[in-house]
């Protein structure tokens, strides 16, 4: 999963994050819809666009870009896509652009042809490593900081975010979305190294909802299905089952979620402990 995809999920789940990052009142987030906009003329899509209600003429459109790699052509592409989009849709609103960087050293020089836009405030840049440390920061800002945290710090920050989400959120659906988002960030940062971290941070039901668990489950299902055609490969396929056991699931639970015979799963568990 790419970093920009993670951030677009954050903006989708916690839209006030964008306005807090640029110093605007977070309550105006309710006036916007976060969406992707297809530009048909050249067949490309701008993924991060905050579009205000049509009747709110004083609210600008926000084009949001997340840039985590140095790219000398970035500003040429950014403004080119924005202006083509404006030409196609001819919106009634003014516009702003927000670029989110992990740090200043990823930013590049703005071409002189566009420097006027920078001086007028039409474009705003956010450097995540320069956000002020504040224990009262919102959930969205803490989530953004989690994306750029190093591996060791990320685990502790994720634990704190989980506790904060579970303590403050009264909306079960919203809480579930935020927990899934935290899981996605941890898996993005640590990959398969995050098995033990996931087990420590999340409940069994939480772990079962993660992309990592679903991928492993699908792999097991495919392996077991293939086993029906080749009995001699059963031992090799049971190695995949042990990956679920390492997530902390019991033998009975693995058998339940994978629709396997308990004895087959127990055999894999016994071999793992030898």
C-alpha cells in the first residue's frame, strides 16, 4: 500500500485532519466531500480533492497531494493537472492546493513559472516532521505522525492511538474504521514483521479483520483446495496454517475460520512446537 493511499484513507475517515494541518477551523470539514476527480481529457484521476457544497461559494476547493519521494517534476505535474481539471469542470469555487511532505528535504524548488502561486498562499506545504508536539493533538494529526514515525516509535504510538480511539469514540462504526486504519499503517510500515505487534495490540476479532490475516487465510484456503488433488503435499501446505497459529489463534479457532478438521490443525501445531 502506498503512502498517499494511507493518507487518503485518513482524510476519508477523519476529514478534519486536512484543515487542522493547514491551520483552518476544523468544523468546516462538514462543508466538504472528500473524493477523487477524473479528468477525462487526458484520462487521469486526482485522488485527493475536498469539494465544498455548491451553495457555499466562499469555500475553496482543496487539491491535496501526498509526496514522500523527491521528484523534480512534481510541481509541473501538480499544477498541470489542477489547471486541466479546472478547465474541464469550470467550478464556481476558488481553489487551493495542499502538499503533504514527510520533511523539507523531500521538497524541491518550485519552477519560477509557478512561484506567484506560492507567494499568494494559493499553495500550502505541510512538513509532518515539523508538526508541534502536543499531547492534545487530534486523532487525525496523531495518525499522520504515525505514518512517518520510525518502526520502534510506531508500535508505541499505535498502542496509544488504539487506547485513545477505544476510550473516546462512542460510534462503533467509526471506531472500527479507525482501528482498521491503524492496522493498515502498521502493516504498511512493518509488513509481515508486524505479526507479533498485531497480536499484542489487537484482539482476536480485530486481527481477523486485517488485510494481513485475510491474505494468509486466502492462501491457506487455496493450499487446502489444491491438496485435494495431491495428497502428498499436505505437509507443505500445513506450514501456512502455522502462520495463523502464530497470530495467537487457538487450534480450534484456526480450524473454525478455515473450515478444517481440528486434527489436521493440531498436527500442524504440534509440529511447530517440536
